């Protein structure tokens, strides 16, 4: 199914009946990444999964958006579909959007998988190199070449607009948003997550008002898929 939100065609699917759940996938992913979990919960919940703008079958933004503009799209999406006080389940980039949504909207419960929130990190040598390069006149093309060479796989695989979105959204610290969340929140994290280290999860758990952290041994950034049955059991108790 498709719906027009802020002049963007948004692709989505709905399964099940009951309390509303909105699932938000990670960067570079799509609806398919959340379907295995959704199918485990569809007997008790009405689950809405969308392709975030620029991913799957949803339209790519014409101009770069920041993480708050992405959240605004989700807010309008929920309103248009008549979804109120939803349970939010977000993975990675989708979890960052869920954090902002829950900080400023009524949210029944919040579940986060490997969602980078706290960005207190040292600047890498690669980033120092790029910053120095930007200060040199007429090096815009060189900066782009350097990013192509030393950037992440996500950056390399993205279109120019999505590259700018990645730069705008991925490193912003959301600690202040997290502090405003009133909804009961469950963090489920793989101890081997390198995209969002378990230390970040512990810090996030400390600043949330009402939260719990489940650490899954030997699981990575995709712990919710690697340990699908175990995660389902945890969610059935929490939700």
C-alpha cells in the first residue's frame, strides 16, 4: 500500500489486529527486515511497517532531511492512518526516529534495538582529515572523493541526497530527547553490536525515566533477528 505524506509516496503494510504497533527499520533496510518479528506478534497486535523515505519502495526525499524532519513524516503518517498512542519498535536509524517521536508524542510503549542515541565520541583520524580538507579552498570535490574512499559502506552505497541525510542524522546526540520520554521503554541489545556498542545502551538506560535493558550475549546489531524467538518471548511479556 502507498500513501502520500508531505508530498512523498510512502510504502507500508499492515498485519494483525489489536493494539497498534509501528515498526521502524534501520538505515539501508526496508519493510522486509521487520516482517519476521511482526509475524511473531500479529496474533495480538495490529502492526504497521513502512519503508522510510528513501528506502524500499518509498520515495526518496527531493532535498536532504534531518532526523527531526524524518520524525515529522512519521507523525503525519500515524495521524493520517488514525494511529494514536502507538507502541513503537525501532531498530538502529528507526530507533533514533522512535526516540524523538516518543519524546514529543503520546506513546504507549517503546522498544529499541541497537539504536545509537548518545554521541559522546572522539573525532577519528579520518574525520580530522576531512575537516582539514574542507578548510582548504576549492577542495569540495576532494572531500567527496575522500568520503568515497574512507567512508562507511552506508555512505558509499547512498545517492547524493541520502548521503547528505546520513551525515545530518547519524551523529546527532539525542540524549535530551531520551530524557523527555515518559513511555515505558525496553532496550534489547546484542553484546557484540559494533554499530551501537552495548556501553551506549547502558548509558541510555541510565538516562531514561522508565526503562530496562536486555543484553543478548554473542548477538550483533541484528540481535532481534539472530535471536528472534527469544526476543519475541521478551516482547510478549513487556507489551
